[in-house]
C-alpha cells in the first residue's frame, strides 16, 4: 500500500474519475477539482504531497496552478498532463518546477509508475532531512534536548530573545528544565561575559530574601556584622535569575517592582541609592495570572515580569522526547564513566513510554542514572532496572511501595478492573501499545512507522493524537500526509 495525499485537477470527468479510483485503490488519499480556480482554492485550503493537473483547464491553467503550488508549498511535487502536441509547454512547466509530465492518452499503470517515483522521492527527502537535523544537533541547544514541536518552538523563541534585554518569565512544572532555559538565555546574550547570578526565592524567608537580593548595611539587623552586597549588585551588567518568583512576599514584590521601573534601590538599613544594569529572567511553577486574580501577586509587577513568556510543556505532553532525552543521558553517563553506551531493552522502552513522569525531565534523568548503576554488568537496561527492583510489576512482579512506576502501574490495573474493561477498550489499549512499539523500533520516524503499520502518515498521526502518544496539536509533516 502507498501513502500520501494527492490532488487531481482535470476538467474531463471520466479521466478525473479514472485517476481518482486508480490512486485510491493503492492507498493514496485523493481529492479532485474540475477547474483551475477550484484547484487553486483547494491548494490554498490544505497541503498535498502531490498535485496532478492538466495543462489546459477552464479558468486558471496548469502553469498558474504550478506557480500557486510552489508559492504555497515548495516541497509539493506537481505532475502535468498534456496532449501530444503540447510537449513544449510541458517541458516549460518542468523548468518552472514540475516534477514530470505525462502525455495523453496514457494508461493508469503508467500514471501510477510516475506517482510512485514521486512517493519514493518524498520519503527519501524526509529521511535525509531527519538525518541532517540529527547531524546538525538540531534537537539539542545548550543542554536542552527535544525534537517535540512545542520544545523546538521554545528553543526558537529563546534564540530570538537572548540577544535582547527583555525580561523573560519561564513557566513550567518542577523538573521541566527552567534553569537550563535561563542558562541558555544568558549564554547566548551580549551579557555572557558578565555574571549569571541565581536566587531561589522559595528557599529563603522574607527578611533574608530581601537582604539577599538588595544587600544590607552593617548593623541593619541582628547578625549583620558587616556590609554585604546583594544579588542585584553582583549581577550588574549581567543576568539575574529569580527562581520560584511566585513565592516572594508583598513587601519584596514592591521593592522588586521599583528596581524594574527605576533600575535603582537601597540596601537594607542603608540610604545610598545604587543604580544597576541587570537583565532579569524569572521562573515559576505557579500561574501568576491566577495569583494576581486572587490578590497574592501584584498586577503591575506581573506585567513587568511577563514581557516574554516561555511556557515549558511537561514531559507527559512531549512523549516523543522521552527516548531522545534518555539516549542523551546514556551517552553523557558513558562518557563520564568511560564505558560503552548502554542500550534500553524493548520492554524497558515500553515502561518508559507508559509512565507519566510527574517529576518530568529531572525524574527521567534520575531514572536512567539509577538504571545504569543497577545494570553495570549488562549491556542493556531492563525494565526492572528502571524500577530499582529485581521484579518489575509491568512484567508480572510485585509492586514496590514508594516506586512511581509501580504505583502508576497498580493504579492503571485497578482502574481497568474496576471499570470492567470492554472489548473496544481492550482493543484500543492493544492498538496504542502496538503503535508505540513500532514507533520505538523506527526511532520515532512517523514515515517509517506508518509504512510498517500499513497506514498513511496522516492516519498514524490521528491515532497518536487519539491515544495521547504525541501531543494533540502536533502538525504532520508535509501537511497531514
């Protein structure tokens, strides 16, 4: 079976229907149009892998369709159909970007042969693109690993804002990598030759946090035996990273707002006004907008901080990054320990993919490091190495209290029993598991996985979306092919 989406544009109903039936019979998703204008409308509404168009059409002709296609989607290939006497025009179309031409009359076998060549070219181009991205390290940026489209959008955003002095607010669950994002912003900024100063706002009570940020004079409070510069002074001309900014008290919020507005402050217990030039990057697990609505965070400070918001997705919403991160950690551990890089067994990969990782990337990294330690005498990490016990519940063993993998497995198992799982639910569970297994085997290449499963890439994406294997709004390559 072949895969791909095709648009046929031809004003002869019998010819159009014959091509449509022939292509559908071998697995292509096909749409058709009877005029050039209708075809152009469909090209603008959606994207196709291939367009087959007659050169002579009512309304816009084949050359206009070719131009529109190349403007809208340069990677979409075009095959033009022409009468024997118009070969010169077809050759001109190829010079303008058409893949090939076919002259009337022709057999459906002849058409299918040309279409299959286009299909193989598209698959090869996609494979080359994936290999090129891996070679260029496109999935890694300053220690941040991810090929998920949401993470790549985050990386593109921080590349853009790093060269500015705009305040950045990083929002994400614990363990999603907020500090790594702050490191990257500073490293690629014009301030990289000056300090990156970090403060955990949640780790200090109000009085100590105020002194930590703004410094204090000798005798300002009990224990202040000498003058001390604060983090704002230390970060002068550099970057100040305030982690868990949502935890600061109203008093500190007021002082922080003044620094952001006026770029100056006084030390605790002092009268001297100190001017600073600092780029501020903040991070929080909280929804600061809700904190503002509930009166726990100043609205004016929120808007000062939320100049460039960066939302980090949790790992459960970017499952296509799980193995990429795991393999990255394995390579780092192997280099550090000067040992061969361990592999992850098929069953261990299934366990990783089924687990929700409430601790996000940090938990995944710790899990892999533990597994490597437990699998010292083996070249391959097994499922029980992930759980940290000799018998993994995913494989029929007894759950270990306190182990996240075990507890989640027991909860899933209990939910299935209590709900009296239907045949349809069991079928869907098997289908989800099988799709994940094939994706694992093909290293998450949707093109290869779709071929193994006998699906179009669009059908595979829709199933992944349905089962939560990939994020629901992930676009398909080449527009849903």
